[in-house]
C-alpha cells in the first residue's frame, strides 16, 4: 500500500477492481479534466486567440496562446479540406478535418512553416521536439452542419440535435510522450504546468473545444453575413470535444499496473476519508440535487448500443428509487460507510454515480489526492525470497487467475496482436485466425496461473532466485506479482483471453479517469465519448461543480 494511505481502510480489491464495476465508472473530482480546470482557475491561466488565418470556406490555421504563471504555450490548429470518403475515425486514416499541436514556447516564422507543413501529416510528418501534444479531429457533420445552418440565418440550433452528439469535433488520437518525434514526457517531469499524467493532452483538447466554437461562429458569418448570430453561451458550455477510442487504449491498463494502482488507490483513499465521516445534514440538500441531476442526465443520454441503453434505463430507475428513499437511508446510517453499504445491490453504474456525487460534497478532503496520480513504474523482485513467499502472494492477490480453467478453450479464446500497418492492438480468435505465434503478452491471468502451478511443483523452501534461474520464462511475471503485492489496486481482475471478456470495460475505466462523459459504445471494442461537456468556457474559468451536463433549456 502507498506510504501516504497507511491510516486509511480501503475497500477490498475484489470489489474495486471488478471489471464490470470498472466498466461503469464515471467522471469524478480527481478525473484529469476536472483537475486541469481547477488548476487553470486557481493559477489564473490565460488563453488568447492570437492568429486566425482562414479563407471564407474555413481552411487555414489558427493559434491560441496560453500563458501560465511560469510558461508560454501555443496551440496550433490547421483546418484542411477532405472528402467525405476520407473522413475516418480509425487509426488507418490519412486525412482529417482538423489537426493540432500544443507547442512549448513561442512560434517564430521558421517553426510556423514547419507546423503548417507537418502537423496535417500527423505520424508521417517531421515534427518539432517543441511539440508536446500531437492530435487530429474530424467534424461531427450532422451537428456541425445543423449548427452552421441555424446560426447563419439568425437562429439557435435545436437542443435535441446537440444532445444526440454533444460535440462539434471528435478526436481520434491524442499523442504525447515522444511519439513521432515530439517532446518526450520526461521533459515535463518537473514542469509546473504539465507534470501530471495526461495534463498536456487534456489542455490541448480543452483549447480545441474553444476553437470549435469560435470556428462555427466565424463560418456562420461567412455564410449568413449580417443575418448570422453567435452560438448562445449555454450551448457553448454544453458542447464538448468528442473522442473515438478503440482497442488501442485497452492494453495501457494492463501494461501500466503501477499507474492503475496509483489512480485507483488515490480514488479509494479519497472515498475512505469520506466514509469515516458522520453524515452531515447540511450537505444533504446538495447531495440530493446531484442525484436529481444524474437522473436527468441519464434520461437525456443517447446511445445506439442496446446494452448501454438498458444500463442507462436501469441506472435512471434505481437512482429514482434511491432519491425517493434518501432520507430513510440517512436515518438508518451512522456514517457514510454504512450509507454506501445500503446501495451494494444496485447496478454498478448507479453505485458509481452515488460515489462520485458523494465526492462532490467534500472538496477539501478529495481534491488533495489529485497530486498523487504519478508514480514510479519499476517492477522489482527482492533477494532472499523463497518459493513459499511467492505462493503466498499469488494465493492472496491472484486467486482470480489461479482458479481459472485455461484448459477450457473458451478461457483462451482470444489472442492479442499488433497490426502490421499501424502497430495497433487487435484481437484474433485463437482457433481460427493466424498470428497467435505473435501474441502480445497481455495475458496476465494466464501467466500468473502458470507461474503458480510451476511453483507448486518446486520445494517451498527453494530460493526464488534459483527457481527463476531454472525457469527464466517466469522472471517477468514474478517481478510483476511481487511488486503488485504491495499495490492492492494495480491488477484488473480480468482474463482478457476469455471469450466472455469485454475490452470496453478497460476503455471505460481509463476514459473515466480522464473525465469522459456521454459513453456511447459502438461495439464491445470501441466507444465514443465527450470531454469537457458542461465545463466552463475560457473566459469564465471557475472550479464549480459541473458533473453530469444537462441539455440547456
């Protein structure tokens, strides 16, 4: 367990790391987008549109300059003409409506020429190492054209049309960490603005949101002239930035268990500090208002996925029942821990709604954990350990893997591999598809299972080092298992090879940590979401609650 949480009693990992629960997480106060907005607010970051070079059809570039207390950054945005057939959310796409880059420092004429030539090319461009974030986005054409047509004739758009999508631009990848020649994440390690994981990426997306709104206002004037009006402030707040995420994101949570532990443990620690508190009657009206807001949010949510439709309906109905019996729950509970235990029969989605609403009541307790999201990812194996020591760890932490029957073909149904064209993770059926000989080592459950069985064949007093010398194939899983024995929330208790496994649970978990809303699965392998929906605009930055964005009346 992390050194700063030894005095807190956390929930059992069997509860927290259940894949289905992780697949129903929601944005919280310590999600990355919320943390970013609070930081921008508290430190009075300033963003200004400094270049706007577009033709009447909207092709050209813009630059938004960000000033923090210590540094200057610029978001370069290029808008290019593409055909409908070229508009593709998949990673194999080669052209996009909009491409953008967050750049450290000022942009001189030489760097501007480089950005204009290479940012639209994305992966195949010769990118400057001053680029911190590289990304691209496509228009949601139905919403884009609807808003543009309305504004150009002096009308505001239809709120129901906006609610069905919730954004104007949809990103398909937001790259950082040294990919494609851009700056390595290590350069940000001591940066006072973006030292937290994914904060630079989230900032780039947040400013892109402002661009998308300015862009539509500009085009409305080009089309409608004096008849045109600007998008209303309530609609501007409601619209966020979309994202289409597929299997490429799923392996992150498997490959970075120490990071997962830090994220989930920090969240659990925040909840634990609340659970210890007696129920504060002064906070109950705000709590009830948040639950009512969540009920409206889920009743307004739109998705084409039948499973998600059912979950949204169940969540709405269970939250209504919870709301109606709210006072009774409070009367029967001495503190928040007992209160939360009364909802453990509700659907995971509804439970998670109650938890994130509860976190909103105690910003003074919760927000301090936002600074604990980074961690050392070194996997270590100390000397002097014996086989019996490792067996004890496996039996305590990996019972979910040990008990799995991998002789059953359904439990080894899938294999993960990298595509040849873009080196993106893909799934193949083991008994039908070629490529299982190039399988990615994401099968942590099977590795732990096999490791345990191999250890059981050895004398329990045998030195672990001697065992690994004789069985070197288990060195990697041994380091992982031992390291995670002290990191309770690092391992997602999921056999990713199982025919029944749902990769979307992994996607949802990470996206909720980012701060996504409006989950709209398109299959069990990819999902569309919205970031910064309901967030304050750049000219009105504040840290007030904006959980569960609702359609403006």
